[in-house]
């Protein structure tokens, strides 16, 4: 088997799907890319058993065949080659692979392609088409709030609910929650309309989604989700991931409804102030104190272990009662970083109840709500 391909084109496609390969895979062959040639097209597959990503590109080839190629050595070789045509010659009986460049010759050992795990098929599933930029925005708005706690597997993914009225993306780690709604993406009227997609799969999807606007075909059933779209350079990219088979927490009951105390503030000013104040906060709790006094917001933090403290005052729009409440600065900073609006509105009820953050200017066809649990203050001064 023999084929010729541009070194930079091949490297770009391999780099896009390389993130799925685990450093110590359960099955050793998963350290390889599965390369399949058919009808002048090269299909490359990478997998960790839970998530499988495939990309397809045109190459100069007259034959057909398949081989498993060591991922690390192939990527490092291409990364250090200048842009040029490279020729791959594969001996399918010995699994030897030879790469010929303009002034070099490299030989490496592959493996039998038949040992590579089969890609699961998504049959009898629901299908919905989502614009790539909408999907990327939904994933970016929620992914950061997922949990890393494997003892609560449902929270390690993003909950996606599709129905006839629209779609809802939810992520939570128990300390914060993000609910992102779209009215222009709907589906899942028949059968299973709610799925939980793992964090790793969505991270990979976000990295390979094209910047130019294209449709992503999303198909899912009770066990797997399948995404397909045209990537950068016209390559056809597909991803199949195993869904998290757990019951998602009843997040709607966590969101407080009676939030009479509201504060509207410039997002960038508040974010910059938090970043400065957080430097002086306790390195374990990251606690910052927010004190609302009329149309003034006093932000302060202290670290008693090192006698560090800092405070700033910002102007805000606050018609409600005075309030003092504590939050984890890291959570607030991450949430504000994932909001596009120039101004944000905070909604409070009591110092021991969750606070809500919503952008003052919502995007078209979208609704963003972020919830963050308070940190109990030791004293109110």
C-alpha cells in the first residue's frame, strides 16, 4: 500500500484528533492512529474506547488497505518536517512503514489494523443539526463548570436537553451551576431527549469545530452521541462518544426564585478588581467579601496567616437593601470571563443563599444564567 500526502495537511488533521489518545491506554493498540485508504481517501481514527474521533482527507493513492501507525512518533516526525509531499509505503504483511520526504527516509513499525477496536454505530437515534458557532458557544459557556469528581459521574459532563421549544445545556460541580438555553436549536421530540456528554469529549469537539460557519449533524441514542461536520481545509470530521448513563441532578430546584436584591455593574471593571483582590485572599478558600452599600460595592479579602489584606470600591447600580456576602473569587472570575456582556446583573436574596449572575444584554436566541454558592463569612463588619 502506498500514498502521497502534504506533510502540513496531514499534521493538521492528526493534531486535531491526537487529544483523544490517552497517555497510558487500557489497550496498547490505542497508542496508534488507524489509517485506512480507500478510493483515494485517507481515513484516520483515534480512540480511547470512550471517545473516537475520525478525520478524512484526500490523498494520492491507487490502492486500498489499512494499518495502525504509532501516533507519537508520526506526529513528532511531521512536526519537524517543512511543508512538502511525503510518501508512505506500507508492507501489510510485516506492518513496516516507510516514510520518504524530499531528503529523508524514515522507517517505523506499525500494527495490524484488525486489532483496532470497532467504532460503535449510533442507530435508531434522534438527529438535530446545530450551527458550529452555536454549538461551540454553548460548550464554552458550560464546560468550565463541570466537576472533576469521578464519584459523581453525572456532574463530570454537560447535560443537554432537546425538545420542541429549544435546547438547554447545563453544567454544575455542586458549588456553581451554568444553564445555557437556545431557542433556535430544537429536537429530540421522539424518544430520548436528554443526554449527558462527557467533559473530555466536549473538550475535543470544541478544539476541532471549525471557525467558519458550518452545520454540525448531532445524532444520539441511549448510549452514544455522534457528531459529524466539515472541518478546516474541507476534511470530514466525525466523533462518537459514549454518554454518561446517570441521572442528572434536579438543577431547576437549586435555582432560587425570590431574588429581590439586584446589583448591575460593569463586567470588566468588576473582573479586574476581583483579580487584584484575589491575590490577597486565603489560598485555601479564595474568599472575597462583597459589601453592598447603596450604589457602592466594597470588595475585600484577607489572609490572616500572612497578614495580607486588600479592598477596593466600585460604583454599581443597586436599588435594593444593603447586603454583605462572601464568594470564592476563582469561581466569580471564571464565570465573568465566560460572559460577553458589557454589564452583568447579580441577584441575591440572603447571605447564605446562592447568588445568580446574568448578562445585562443577552445574545439573540440565547439565555445565560450562572449560579454560585456563597462562602460563609466568619464575621460581618
